[in-house]
C-alpha cells in the first residue's frame, strides 16, 4: 500500500508525463524535440525515485574537512577513499544507505542516497557553481561539514546553500580535537560571522543552518600501553571507533518525521522546473500552428457575423465558435482544460460576446435586426446602403477581434501547461504545504516555497544560482 502523499505525487507526475509524451514530436531527435525528450526522461527518473522511497542527502564542505569519512562512518564501512592528500574526492559520487528501524507510513524502508562532493574550494569557479547548483537542487536535504573554526568562505557557502530551500545541517567533524568546544560555541561563531558579513553585504539569513551536530568520523589515533606478564611494556597507536551517533540520530529523526514530505516537495519542486522547460518547448513546436488556427476562426467568425441576418444568432454562434476554437487548440497542445481555467476562458468569451453586442447596439441594428434594416435600405438612397455596410463591417470586425482575444487567452494558458489549475504541479505543491505538519526542519522550507509559488504575472520563477566559495 502506497502512502497517500507519495501516491498523490506519483499520480501527478504520471499525468504530466502522459501529457507531454502525447505532444512529443514524431522525430524527437530533431529541434525542440530533443529538449522535450530529455525533460520527459528526467520526469520519469523522479517517478522511479518516488517508487524506491529514496531520500537524497548532499554532503558539502571545503577540502580536507572529512566529508568522505563522515559518509563512511554513517554507512558503517569504508566505501569512499579517504587520506591525507588534499582533496581525494574529484567528482560527486553516491553511496546508498538503508537505515534500520526507519520506515515510510506504509511500512516500507527508506533508502538514503548520500552524495559526496569535491571540496568547494578545489573546483574551478564556473565548475564549482554548476556542480553545487546541480547537486543542491537534486537533494532533499544538505549536510555541510566543517572541522574547526568556521571560516568566512565556509559561511558564504553556507548562505548560498541555505537559500536552496532545503533543510541544512552543519556537521562539526573532528570534535575529538576540540574537547572543550560545545554547540553553543559554534552557534556563537556563526552569529559573529553573520553580523560581520551583514555589515558588508546587507541582510543575511539568521545563522544559515537549521541544526548543528558534532561528530568525529575518523578520530585521531591514541597511544595504547600494553604490559605483558614478563614485564615487557609495549606502546601502540590505535584509532578509536567513529563518534557518529549524533549525526545518525539527527538524520533518523528528520527522516522519520519529515522524510515523506521532503521527498514529495522536492520532487514536485523539481518537476515544476522541468515542466516550465517542457512548456517552452511545446510553445515553440505549436506556436505558429496555433496562431494560424486563431486567425482562421477569427476570420470565419467575422464573415459569419457579416452574412448572418439575425442578430441573436451572432451572439450564440459566436460563443459556440469560440468554444470550438478552444477545443481545437487544446487538442493541438494535448493539454486538458480544467474546470478552473475553463471558467476563466468562458469569461473571456462572454466579454467577446459583450463587445459584439455593444457594436450592434451602437450601429442601431439591435431592435429591428439586420433583415429589417436590409429591407428598409433596399429602396433607400446609396447613403443608407453605405451606412448599413459600415455597421455590418464594424460588427464583423468586433466579432473577429473578440475571437482573436479568446484564442490568445487560450493559447497562453495552454502554453503554460495548465500549471495553475486544480490538478497542476504548482497547485499540488501549495496544497501539500498547507496540509503538512510544520516541524522545525520544514518551517523555513514551507515559508520559502510558499513565497516562490506566489504567481507573479503567472511567470514561473527560476531557482537562484548557487555561487559558492
């Protein structure tokens, strides 16, 4: 049995995949089809990750802070290379960990993907920014490893990662070398850095971390004295076991309490970004054909109104024509029209009919109707016939323009992929944020995502770049 939240998210992803697959060009390896195929593949990857109950944890930090050692200690074996060399890790690498005793609400185990990254001060400028942005956006939560006093460079990196709208834990490694240090000292140091940087660059988020944990992933060797029965004394150096429980416990608490919501929110947030790109590709593929459909219906409607002798039929026939045009456009784009957006488009149709009605009132033809006006002007002077022709032309122009406006409104909605309808990804994100319990780790995420979901001119907002180091 699938938990309701994850089932809801998978169902929505399935609908989006089916929707865009239906409008994928016959030759996806050409033109915009290439980008569409890539976007669809990424949506399908997100859907598979949901089925696997996978939570992704990105591990960042400067070189020689012990990121790989922290991951090894968490999984309980040396799966990543560590050593005294500067920057052993050269590219992001994933290690999978299945913690015991932590399950989803439907009693399936969680799979945690721990992503080890190169030191942020080792990768070159543009490469560092691109790597950090890609890994941070794909993660459900972030660990930032330090070892000793936090530097200004580290705090600047913390700030940019903190703004990625993911829960962020500061992992103070090598605590065995700082026996007199406690967490409050670390918080005080972070606050001092924040105030110093705020004076230089302006307002900064408070502390830029959600929680601080102290570990010793690979404690320094200590001397061990051995006395033998024959009186010999032998001294050797032994490495104590890792002190990783504070981090393991913090992660397990967070996963058990917020894992499902974090995965669902991050999946939908990434899907929303992918959908915005897919919408742009769909718009490129169908824009010219959609414009041709709109113009064709506008011309047909204008001619029909000009030739129709009964005024009432203008309004009814015009509304029907607009609805047929909207359905034609919807079939072209392959997107469903939800009741929410259909209602908005109907208002545009009514405004179109209203413009036609006002045109007919202004021409003085509404009372007698076009047939009567035509008969009265038959034997009249050329001036009357000219006036009738002018009035009919005005009505036809108003009808054509009204249909054009309705078509443009429908095209704009369809090119945006219906993302703000009741079944859209953005709307589902908003609903989940409203329904989810707000734990300390989710409080900031909830607030910032809600802010980013606020429609500004209906434009999808892009994630800010991660410029670390």
